[in-house]
């Protein structure tokens, strides 16, 4: 095996090991569930904060004729 292929194979093994460790850690700490909860809270905050603006925009979109 040429040296460059050997180096690539070594890096590939390191990359796979890192990815497996990352996924294991994410599972162990409940990363995905926490991320979803945080995202939901942030989206809810934005929806609440801009509720009036969103309603105005929705009304404008519904009442403005489509133009090419």
C-alpha cells in the first residue's frame, strides 16, 4: 500500500472512532432530547414575542393578490 493510502487509512480509522465516541456520548447524556427541548422553548419564545407581527404578516399574505 502506498504511503498516502496508509495515511488515509489511519485517518479514516481515527475519524470512525471519533464519530462512534461522539454518538455514544450524545446518547449517554441525552443530547438529542435536550436539543429538541431547547429549540422548542426558543421557537415558542419567538412566536410569543412576535405574535402580533406574525398575525399582521399572515393577514397581508392572505389579502395581497399574487403577482408575477
